[in-house]
């Protein structure tokens, strides 16, 4: 039972850290969600602590006859946010369309609990069904990114409906632009933590980004295997330098595609894209 109490205490600490990050990002909706989750975790801790006290008193009074039953810990309360809200957390941090694997990795690094990519397989379809059954009933929907050429759903990329249309469209250069942008946003999130003692998953994530951006890694200083070095300022400069090479062209492509989408697609299609057949037909419309 004490292990469950420790886990809940760790969970509450992680939620408090997440609330501070949301406060810095001025995300009032996220703060409200996290506050509710923190309250649920606190109630679960209180209930479990009370059970632990009762168990100890019972053991003392009966000489330990019921020791086995007293040590039986109840199932750990489920305190994680729903998968869609966890995805929303990550996408808000990244601020670019992202694939399930990246969403899962970033969630593991910055937020409490695991989020397996397999849990996201049917999420987009569920969101679209929810929208069609009650349009606008939710404050946001998780939507696919839209391709700049066909204005159809981009396979495996999730966005948030409250983002601008331009932000939800991907063109030929967008993958690299989004990679560099997410590197900057993750570096920003890391700097809001204690950079002297970055959690290992956060550090590993940043190192993987740095390894794929020219000039983003400092030299190790000695030959042979070594812990990969990390310099957030260097990573940021390298990402910003490369972004200047691609941003203008990518922005133009997405802006033109967004204008075309607004003139050709209906409200639901602007969020979830049209069918492949209709997308090919609309592509030829000026």
C-alpha cells in the first residue's frame, strides 16, 4: 500500500510541475484540466492513506491475525487524463502537427504516465464521429493535418482544431520545418524546468533532436564512447539558422493551400479533410 501512496505522491508532484508549465504558457484551459486531475489524485491519496491507517490499527488490535488481508493493496486509482487530453497537452507544447510516436515520446518526457502510440490509432476517427454527431460541442477536436496539394488528410499526423488552417496544412518542406520548430519548442519547455537536473527522458529527447540538426551538438572533447553532450543555446541557434532556409517557402505553400481550402471545402472538411476522390477533383480548381 505504501508503494501506491508513493506513486500518488509522485503523480501529484508531476501534476504541479505541469501546472507551472501551463501557467508559463498561459494555457488556462490546460491549467483547469490539470487542477481537476490534481484534486482527484489528492482524494485518491487521502482515501488510500486512511485505509493504511485503518489497516495498521487493525493489525495492532488483533495481534496480526488479519495481517495478510491488511496488506492487500487496492488497485491503484486511475488518475491519468483521457488519451485525447494527453495528446492535446503534447500538441500544445509542440505547436506543430505530430505523429503518434513523437506524441508518445514527448508525453513520456514531459508529462506523467505513459501514452502508447497504439492508443491513438482510432482517436482521429472517434473525434470525427463526435464532431459529426454534435458539431462544435467540444472546445477542441484532434484532427489530421491536411496535405497542401490534395487538401486531404495527411496520414499519421495529428493537429488541434483550434489552430489556424495554415498551421494545420503540410507541404513538401513542412516535415523539416516542423522538426526544427518542435526542437525549439521542446528546448523552451526544457528551460522552464531545472536545466541543471533535466529528467533523463527530456535530455534524451533533446539529444536526438540535436543529432539531426547540423551544428547543434558541441564536441565531446575526447575520443571514444561518451555521453552525448547537450547545449540548449547551441541547439536553438542551429535550429533557427536552418529554419531561415525553409520557412518562407513553406509558409507560402501553406498559405496558398489554405486560401484554396477555404474556397473549396466545407466546415467539416476544413477540419478533417475531404475524400481522396473529391480532393483530386478539387485540386484542379483554381
